[in-house]
């Protein structure tokens, strides 16, 4: 299953199996156009067709909503020419889906009823022609204008109903498989009217000696048709057509007592120019036959060799005459090996093994099959149980209590031994090749049996002398020698325990972590912290002091106990069955989420989906392998494959962007200069970009000795803009060069970074926060011209209202009020602007000359109003969800907190709320109060770091000592911006801590240039830091609220004073 994600090409292979018919419904097709390549897979159980990219990432889902509840798909096909889909159902309906290239999607066209009998098969012949078969007749239809069917040809079925049609390369022969028929039916298609595209179909019959079970057209020749067929008499036939069809060769599998045959077809991308057929039987001590079929100058050459293959290591339980094997081939990226997937439907097992295509006919090579993963034995209704202290093995327990031990390697799973036990063992601990078994009620070994003091432990842990049984909130300690209970540790309200070496962390549902170590037979308390998350479930095991849990809003969070911070966080579908996670060699975690037939993979900020043929029962990480447990079999995948598949790409544009973000502008110019020189000296279009990156030295990043004068840089950049133009691959580099060329207007690093974010249309709160320290720094900011403001939804307005000097902010609001009023002519929409600016007389004039029916009444009210009436109107309008009107009534009634609440919580505009308060607040006390009441708790609980940081900066007068990032999940860009702030304004100690986190983030990304810089060569800014003096903060007096809005404002009745000091003196970890 997941193997398919990690190979570049998937090739179709036909499998020959004696004694059985093939699968009646082919469920997977591919379609390739000039721009894209898709794989379409029918999911009949959920009535949908899943469309994947060639990398097997889910691209689109076609819902078969036109099917009735009891209607199923009998057959379907995808046009390889135009991508249209046709389906036929058990009720005789024909469904057509049209591929729209402009939208890259499929659209349902129509349903046509076939009235004669049940349909059995469908096949596209050309762009608009269909082969259609029912139980009695074969038809050819013209799909006219994708709206209707026109019958072109009709013929009675010569034998039993047809269930499969295959065509050769030139689409002039179509072979048909029927039920229980000893004939091979081939229809020869000939053109009789070129202008009207009219064809005739001539039937050719081959007589088989047994019932034909499968046939496959070879692709060795475009001029000669070659067909392989297999029958129930265990005969493999090769048919050729040079003028007419003849049986070229017959291989009697009975002579070698063979009954299983596998075809590995020729592929035009492979160096090997031949088909291979491997036949074998149930006796693995006897040699297999390998047939090599080559086509050269109208001659077909067949050579064969015998070889004993290592089938015992693949089919560990052996094969019998009743076994039914179904094979499928997956080519690797270099096309020199093929992974064969073999399903045994009789034994309900599955096997993967590798075929070396280069050595397929090499007699000097003894090992043709290299084992990848073997899944064998009866695993039906089994449960995987922990096998503790053993890296390369795991256990399965069946319903009758029998336990099977499995060995797991890089490329295989194999059964080691099987033994019976009458007790339901929950987990096994291995110590020096001796096992200690644990059930719900006792632990026992070969010589000892001890009843547990407490039933149903969750897991076991081990050190040199002790066995730790872990419960919910409790650890019991037993000696390894005699399994005697010697100590116990309990922490109230703890639900889970994370054990790592001699460290134990007790975790509560409220997110309280209590750390203990067990040293010299004594429990030592380390620390207690609050990670401020409601925990619903915690997942073991832990890796390097990291553990994963799910919170109350269906987020999976990995927490690092060593760094005391969140490692990563993902939002997931709460309907998942189970999940697991593991660390790559880079230290980066991957989360696998089991949704039954769908597997979700989360890695960094990306997510992938893989659709499985069978529902997954559970997922386990064992010995650097992922074990997928299905109802009937096991499957293995090497974790190391993820390292290559998910390996990040360090590109030129990425590196230049990182240099700009940290202010290394001259180093960025040096890269561009090297690129310019490389292009000038290159003899072809292939530029060695890795060589360009390798020229960057740590001294470049440390000493800032590089300097390119303005004239030289102008010439370099102009050349690059010309040379790189027109190539989509260079779009980002061109944009960065243009930025370096035209946007470096300010000496202020924070201003330049804001312009960089603006240039890439990624302005966020984090880009504006550093500008708070520069309230009068407008030179160099792009787009600061008030004439550029067109609406209140502009990115500029939404972000810069929290930073603008008040005189500028007044002008912004004045401009916005005019723009909005001209657009709507409704005074309600601009009331918050006018009253924030204190322009009540101008606002009265708007109502005086307004054409609204309520204008006279409101104008009269504004001429003689009191605060109580204004507030009563505001509350009433708020209850009616008329928020803009409520805001200006609150302002008129001098209840700025109610206005702030309405604008922020109900209208969803934090920037509007902040801007309005700032205009009427001389010393920021009103803004502090509103941020304290409504925002800082909300943003902290919502884990919105930059909004929370803004609130904290305003409340703490820009003193950075309150900052604690342990409860937030920050990405690389977040850490870089925060580090840049601390470089200028924060403490040296916190700057060092942030630099370490940045280094770890670059290490996870595989970026060795910046990792080495921040890990080894980073120099903290001990000099030149700007210190902001803390003001003598006094308690903010609680303002008397109006009516029932008291509770509305404080949102749980917490006093402002208590809330203020809660955050002012937050414990730093």
C-alpha cells in the first residue's frame, strides 16, 4: 500500500493463475495528459472514485452520488485519451463523467438506462467509442457530444458472458475473457470508412485445452501482436499474429509440477527489452522456471532457465493446491527492480518480495528474489501486544490465547516461533532471553507467579534492578530477582505517566506535569509545570523525552520534556480509530492517523493521504519499521523510506529568503553574483545550484565582510532579471532579486522585513509587532501613502492600525470613514470611525442629510441624548446582531469596553477595536484595560502567540521579560522574528535560548548552513541593546459596569486586578 508512495513509476502487470478466474472488476486506471498524470481508483464501498497524482497524493474525489442505495458498479473504464469515465452498474445503468481539462476535474454528465439485461463489461475503444457488453450481446457505441449514445455495431455474444476486455498496443485487437469458456475470443477492428470513421469487427477464436483464466497482450512490438494465455489445464500459451494468429509456444506447467505463474512485462522505460514469466509450484526444493521472451526482426525468441529460488523465506507457511495467489508488480524509481505484491486469498495472507530485473536471466546470480517483507501465517483476529526490551521482535495474540513471535528487520517480517498459553497475556518483558508475562491480574515467569496489588497496568518499564508497572497515576516497583513489590508512587489527579530512563512524568487531564526521578531506590521530585492544555488522550511510547497527546479541540500535540516546549501541533479528524508517531533520523516527528481505509500522514506543515485496499486495524512502530495490522494479514514499511521521501529540498530561493529574513543582505547578493557567473560560464542550461550554495562560508555569515558596491549590484541584478525571465522555476528567485534591487529603502531591519513580507503577500501580526518599538518610523514602509487605502479590508489597514502614530491613525480613520460612506451611504457603517475621532458634530450632519427613514429620529436623538439611553440602545442592537450600530451607541455612551468587546468578539476585527481605543486613549490605559479583560486570556488559550505577545507588550510597557513560549507551537519564521526582537530589546539569556531553538529547527529542516551558524557560530548581542524602562504600574481600578453587562465584560467575573497580576508575574519556565 504505502510502498506505492515511495516509487516513481507504477506499471501494470497481468498475473496468470491456474484454476481460477481473475478479478471480475478492474478497479484502478491511469490517465495522462500534457500537464498532469492521474491514477483513478474505484472505492465501491463508499461509492466514490479517488483521483491521485502520480506521486499518489489525493487530488480529487468523484462522488458517485447518482448511484442508488442498492446499486453497485459492475465495471468501469477511463479513457486514456481524454480522461472521461464510464461506469456500468448491476441495474443496467450507464454513467458518464466528463474530464474538464481547464478545471482539472471530472463532472457528471448523464445516466443512460440499458434495458435489455445486466451489463458485465465496458471498455473505451477511442476518444468517443465504447465497447459495452451485457449477458447476451456486445455493442459499440458512439458517445456523441458527451450527451447521448449512438449504437454503431451490435453482435450476439458467441459464448458465455464477457467480463474482461483487453486491447493490444495498436488498438486493432481486443481479447475477451468469458465465464467458464475454453475459447479465447479476439475481435479484430478494421476501418471501412475513413471519412465517417466506420469500423467493422471480425471475430477470431482460439481453442484452449482448458478454461481460459487470464490473457495479457505483450508490448514488445508495435507491429506484431503477442498474447499470453493461461488455462485450467496448467498450460501457458504464447500466441502471435503476423498476418494471422498462431499458437507459437505452449509450456506445460504439469511437467514441473508448477501451478503458479507470474508475468513481469516489458516496459518502454526499462533497459530490459523482454518479458519475463516465472513459474513455480508448492515444492520449494524443486527449481522454478524463468522464461525470457524477446522480439527481434519479426521473430519471437524464448529462452528458459531453471533455478532454485529462496521461496521458503517468502512463503514461510508453504503453498498448497488450494491456494489462490494474486500478484501485482511495482517498479522502483530506476526501473531495475520490481516489488511483487502477492495476496493469498485462500490463507488470507499477503507477501511482498523483490525481483532483481537486471539479474532475471543471469545464471551466475543465485538470489533472484530479495526479501522485502513477508507477511505469513494466520493473523486473523489477532492482536499485537507489547514485547518490551526487544527492538527487533513483536508478538501477536490470537483469540484462543496462542502467541506468535515475529522478527522484524529492515526488509522483512518473519515468524520466529509460536507457543500456546491459556492466559490472556497483555504484554511481555524480555530480560536476557527470558520472558516475564503480564496479564490483568498477575505477572509470572518460568519460575515465579505473583498476583498484582492493582489490576490492569497500562505498561511496563525497566531499569537495571527493577520492574516498573505503570497505572493511571501510579507506579509500582518490583524487583527483577523475585518479582517482589518494594515501592509505589502515586500522584493525585494524574491520568498518565511518561517513563524515560529513570525519569517519570505524571500527567493530569488539566495539563499539569509532575516530574520525578527514581535514584538509589528513592523518589526525587524535580519540578511541576502547567502546559495549559486540556488533555483527552496521551499516546505512548515517548521518544527522547517527547510524548504526544490529544487536546479537547482534536489537536495532536507533541511536547518536548527536555525543552519544556511544544515540538509540533496538527489539527486532525476526531473520527480516527488509532494513531502512532515516530521520529525520523533528523529528529523530526511523523504522525500516522488511522481512519480505517484511509491513512493520514502528518509531517511538518504538510499532510498526505493514502487510501488502502483493506481497513487498517492498528498501526505500530517497531524496530524502525511501521507495522500495519489488517484483519487478515500484517504489512511492514521501513521508517527510513520516509527520510528519503520527505527529505526537504534546500534551494537557492529558499536560502536567499532566509538570508534576507536575518538581515544578511550582502551574502544574498553574493549568491546572486555567483549565480550570474555560473550562468555565464555554463555550456548548457544545467546550473549546478548545489555548488553555488556550497560557496557560502560561515565567515560570510559571521563577519559581514562581504560588500558589493551599488553599481556592481545593479549590473548583476539587471543581467539576472533578463537571463532568468521566462522560466517558471525561477519565479521566486526573480522576485527576491527585484526586492533586493528596489525595496531596500530603510536602514531599519524590521522595516525591511515588513516590506519583504508585504512583497510576498504574507503580512501577519508577527511582521508588525517589531514596528511597535518604532512608532515614528514610516520612511521605507511600502504602501504608506494614504491615497493607496481603498477599503477597510485592505491588508495595510488591518495590520498597521495597531502600530501607526496617532496623528497618522487619525488620518487613516478619516479616509476610511469617507470611503465607507461613499460606498454605502449608511451613517451606521461609519459611526465607529467618526466617534473614535471625536467628530460627533460631523456625524450629526451625516444623519441630518441622510435619506434613511430613521434619519430624522436619530438626528433628533443626537441633538439631545444621555449615556443611559445610548447604552440601552447599544445592548438592544447587540442582541439583534446589529454590531456596527451597537458600537457607535456604546462610544456615544462612553462605554469603550463594550465597544471594544463588540468590535473584537462579535465583528471579528481586533484591528478596528484597537484603532478605535487608541484614538481616544492618551496614555494607553484604556487599551491596556481592554486587552487585559478580553484579549490576553483568549489569545493564550487559543495559542495565538503574536496576538498574545502584542497584548503583553502593551500591558507591560514593552518589557519582554513576561515572554514565555513553552505553551506555543512556533514555526521557524516565528522564531526568527522573535529572535530579531530579542537581539535588539530583550535579555541576553533569552536571546541565547531562542538561538538554540532556531538551530534545532534548521537541523530538522536539513539546512546545515544555518544550523551550523546558529548552533556554533552565533554571537549574542550583548552590546547595543535598547532597554525600555518599566513604568510603575498601579492597580487598574475596576470601572463600574452598566446593568448586566458587568458579567458580559469580565467573562467569568474575574477582576481586572487578578487577571492583570496573573499575567504580569507569570512563572517563567
